[in-house]
């Protein structure tokens, strides 16, 4: 892979749109602030290097070993570009299911049914973020799970790696909405406002020579808070079957105020 090729294809990426009936986002009882942010019109998107998995967006061991066949300067360049790309990708992650959330996801993210789940559909999600997708900076697709030690990454486009997660997380069955701020498409977000300030900002990196990058406009560049209409995105809020009566009443009040349906699991 040449330098010109890796730069060029970064700007052209497509991924198959999910076909599941429902998408779910689960949270614990002490994370009601996440629901509050969404109901007030803010879709929070964390930078990939802020995720719990340190290998988000990275090439696997198998692929890195194949790069040993390329000149050393080319391998260093490719690995650096993949690392830099992670700093310019922001994601909102959802659990795909045609029915209720899986038991695994309730246990991992919903406080073992003590929390709550937000339900939407792939179509609602796309309509809610259409302006970002239309300008070429946003992508919605299923995450692929791979064994990084034995399976190769697709090197046709850097962004393929941002929809690949280690197979340790296979049970999460994730759909991802990704914003990438690299290149002319991501830069089209510059000057646009979110619920609490600009969507993205320009920041100078301490490199030699000095470079600039387009970063998130929220939480010191580590996140994007995208403005959405909660009533168009959220179909309902489901409170876990083991959640307290206090949490149920709290979510009932918040959802009712926002004009969103709610129920207990």
C-alpha cells in the first residue's frame, strides 16, 4: 500500500446499512444523565481512543505481520495514519436486535436489569443524522468481529478498521454511527453548531513539523455532541425489570416531558 493510496481512499468509504428492526442503547441506573442529554437533543459521540478497548480502530497482529513485507518507512507511515485516524473518529454505539435487548447486553450495560434501555430503529437513526451522512462525514453500519491474531484487516480503506472490533466483544452485536473529521468531508462540519457549542474545532498538534487536525467540539476535543430531535429518534424508553420505583418515576417524568413513550420491561 503506497502513501498516495492510503490517503486517497480515506476520503471514499461506504458500509452496508443495518436491517434489524430495533436498535438499543442501555445504561445503568446511575447514568440517567445520558438519557437527559439525549432527551434534550444531544447525541453524545465519544472519540474512539476513549473506548474501553485500546485496540479500537487499530490493525490486528496478523495484519501488522503482513506489513513486515513492506519497506520499514511505509509500515511506519501506515501505522501512524491508522493511529491518527482514531483521533478523528467519533462513534455512537447501539445494540442490534429484532426483539428485546439480549441478556448479555442487559448484564453488561444495563446494570443487570437495574437500568434502562433506549429503543430506536436504523431508519430513525439515519433520518436523525441525515445532514452529517449526506455531507460524507457520517456512516451507519454493522460492526464486524474478528480475531486480530488470526484474521486480516481490510486495508482498502482506513475506516474499515473503525467498524471492526475484537471478537471478545461479539455478544454486543453492535451497530455504529461514526463521524470522521479527516479530509474535506469532515471539514464540512466546521462552523456547524451543536447543542452546547461547535460540532468540531481546529487544533494544532505538537508535532514536527506542526500540523492541525479537526477534533470534536465537546469535552476538550474528545467528543462530539450532535444536535438531534429526540422525538424523531427515540421510539421508547424501557426501564429494567429490577429497577427501583424511584428510577421508574424519574424516567417517567423525563420521558413524558419530552413526549417519549416509556414502559417497564
